[in-house]
C-alpha cells in the first residue's frame, strides 16, 4: 500500500489539509515526524471537516509522530472519542491490519484527546505544586456553583436589598461571561446585563468572596479550569514546558472558542508550529456563551509568516439548490472567510418561501406538508422544524397534537440535576476533598436528625480540627443520628484511605446510601436504574478524581423517572431551536417565522456584530437540510395581552436577510388557511331590490 493510500478517499483540498507540512527524515531516511506551520482549515457546512481532521491525525502518526505528543481539543468528549476512533480505523486500514496490533498501540497512546476543560483539568493537577494549588481540588458543576453563589449572596446581605438583586443563576452567568470574555465587569454588565449595572460594586464583592471561598476549600468551577490554565500559560517557563510536551495541537470547532481558549492555544504554540485549527466562521453562533468569532477571522494574521488557509467547499450533505440559498445569505456578510459551497449531490428541488396569514396558518401548512412527505416515504424523524426561540413552536405543538403527529422537542432533566445522583456524588466528592463544604453539607443532611444547623456544627468541628475526616469520630451528633453517624464516618474513612483501590468505591457508597435513598424518595425503585448506571460508568475511569471530574464536565443527558404512558409510535418529528440543531441534518427542514424580529431576533438588532451573528444563525438553519427546505413567513402576529377573542395584531416585516439576491434562489408561494371560507356565494338573489344610493341621499 502506498504512503498516501490513507488519504486516497479525500478530495483535493481535504488531502492538502490532512497532509500539510514536511516530513522529517531520520538518519536512515525514514520519517520521524512532520514539521508544519500554523494551519487554518475553513470547513463549510457538510464538507467533511471531522473526517479531514481524523485523516490529519492518522497522517501524522503514519509519519512517525508519537500519538502521545498530539493534543486534540474538542467541545464534547464524544467528539474527541469519535476523532480517536476514526484516526485509529484509518491507520488500521492503511497498515492492512485486520485485528489491530500497531494501530491498537497508536490508539492507546493517543491519550491527549478531550475537551478544553478536561485537558485543562489534567494539566492543572500535573502542575499543581507550581501553581500553589491542591492537586486534590474538586470541580464544581454549574448547580453547585450557583448554590455557593446563593450562600454568599445571603451571607453578604445582598438577598435582603430593597430593590431586586440578581438571583444566583444570573450572578453565575455574569461571572462566567466576564471570565471567558476577559472583559471588565462594567463592560459585561453594560453589554449583556444592563439591568444589573447598578449592582457593579456589590457584584464585585460577591465575586471576590466567591473566589476566596473556592480557594479556601480547594474548589474550582467550570470556568476556573480555563482561567487557571490561561494564567499558568502566561508564565513563560511553564508555558514552554507544557508546550514542549506536544508536537502537534489540533482544535475542532475553532469558531466556538472564547478569548481564554485562544490565549491558551497561542501560549502553547506561540509561533504556530504544529497548530492546526478547523472551523467555519459562518457557523459562529454562540457569542452568548462568550465565543469570539474574531478568533477564527483573525487567526491567519496572528502569525509571521501568515498561517496557511485551506478552504473546504465541497458539500456532501445538501443539494445545490439548498446551498444556493445559503451561499446567497452569506454573500452579504461584511467580514468572513469567503467560500462558495458546491454540492456533490446535484440540483434537487427548489427551496420555497411560503407566505402564510398568521401563526395558526403556519402550523396548518407545516402539518399538511409533514403528513404529505410521510406518505411519500419521508419518515417523520427525517423531518425537522427549526425556530429561533423555543416559544416559537407553541402554536405548532398544539396543531401537531390535534393531528396526532408525535414529536420530540430537545430538552429535559439533566443527569447531574437529579437529587439522588447529586446525593451519591456528594459522598464521593467529600471523601475526595474533605474541604469540599458543599458536598459535605449535602451529605450530612441525608442523615435523619441532621438539619442545616447540626450540619453546620459538624463542619465547624471538622474545620477546627484541620480538615481531618478522622476528627469526625469525636463529634457529638444529635441523639437520633448517632448510629447513622458512625456508619457515615466509617464509610468516609474507608473511601479516603489512599491505599483503597478505586474499584468498588461507588458500590460501597451505594450500600451506605440505600436506606437514606429509600426514605427520601417516593417511587425510589424508578430511580435505581440511574444508580446502576452510575456504578457502571465508574468502572470506565482509572481513578475517583477522573470519574468525578469527567462526569461533571461532560454529564450524560437524561435521568430516569416514572416513564408515564408508553409511546408506541414507530416514528416522531423533530422540533429544535437552531442553536440546538447545529451539527445535525435532516431530509426536510421547515424554518418558522423568517421575518424581522425572529431573523434577526428583536433582541439582537442593536449592534452590527449581533446582526452578523443572526445572519450566521440563519445560515446554520438553512444548511441542516439535505433535500427539501421550506421557509415560513407569517404576515400577522397577534398581540398576546388581549381577550382570547380579540383580533389585535401587528404585521411582520420581511427578514432583512432575504435580499433580492436571496429571493432569486427561492420559489415564492402562499398558503390560504382552511379557516377562511370562499368569497363566492352559491346563488344569486335576482334583480336589485334596494337603491342604496337613494337611501343615503335621503339622510341629508
């Protein structure tokens, strides 16, 4: 098999990106690595970016790069796992190995693939002593961070203000946005939370107390993992030491990085050597999460010489007619990495712009089209209805129910938000870090008779004894909790024993937790499956720390509960916001409310950069369609605050993104609702019997 056989399936630009760089020969002439400068792969929607990146990883290891010296950064653990899997399969095929062998060794050494936060966590623990950081620090999930923020709000008296002070979740959002954008608190408040501007000084006090409490208890929150990493990389000697461990750094979805992440990358590879990032500036839609589109737009010019730019424009997802609409929308963008998407699938049907009278007519039309396509063998789950905001599907959901069309709308209770999961994890987190007051406070209150006051008394006793769990043996618990207290202390000392193997620790904690679990939760048997799943998950991690941290950073999606009535439908429609639909694709896409106020959102019309992001959001929606694309444009929007029989309404204006050039790519059509009857009467009444003109003259 030839040296380049592993790249044979790629098109020209993909191959150029995957093979970028020069081989480094050893004394015998064999390749011992790849030398490359900074590389930006601009990958349009549906152009095979993940496959290209996986082929680049395989190309590097096939040319002698040690897999352990390749860092792969993604935004989900699943994306990192998929990248490793594909690179392994490519290498295995190129080496003509049916069972593995060399390629299996490559997979095992490819250990630095993960999210920014998980890789940051590993590096911070490794360099903890250089940062005056306890290597046994605990990572707070968002819920625990908000709870700690709420505790401090009350301790500082901020919850007692005469005027409304931001609630805990808002306080955490402000803090997170300020950290990730690296902007002053005043700028963050003015730009994103204007109603909170008056609280700048009080919020500063709150965030200082929040930081001090975390440091005192060896706690890091989600944002700290990036912040500490970025601060560590600002020290030249530490930055050189960390960067020296990696020959190549590859980053997926670079358009979604924030300023902290960009600063970390440039400190890792200040000259760009071995740095390759892939993304699509036209899909940068997460500024509300502090993502900075400037990272990808300005990437080439951050280096001298300028970074190499490879553009992927061959689209494998959509028909050309769909891409023509997307191309026309993005052609109006003022600043971008220009690309013109070309389909490998042919022309396809012309996308439609459907004008309807109001939201009810829109719902009727969408339902009729969904059922028509279903009869034409386009399954419901291959069709999706997308919208700018979650509430935009309300009327449609009622109509879907009336027509008995089953659907799934993205959302639901997160695994780590379930009380029984938080209980069991709190026990493990307290054993892992005795100074984790949040975990300890939750664990203590599982005991009968241990309310908040007694729990606080126990924590004060622990703190006065230097944080040693053994000191809990001398604590005098409430009379009714004495027996349960002894069992808890025995469990904590067993789990905290450094000689105790990780295997089996979750089972021990479960056995202790079971009587408290059964006492606290009705229908507890319906939740047992979650605890089973947690124990199974724990066996996939080498240590308690890795288990707790990875579960916090990348939790499972759903939790068990009473299942309710069974769903026996063989199929279901997808409803989704555009933000949630990124990365997905369907045969047919219906896009609701393509009018000004939705595209762009009425909340995003104050600044040019926000309008630019709204254009990119529309582009993302358009490029989810494989074959059929239907844009819905209601004329009337009924005013909500009126009598249920009222008819007050406003007219929706055509989206500013539907310019004349865009309209030329769409087939205009209109839909008449079945609620409006025909104007024609069935029969005449004979000769005129009333002279209205004469009657009106008689009035004067």
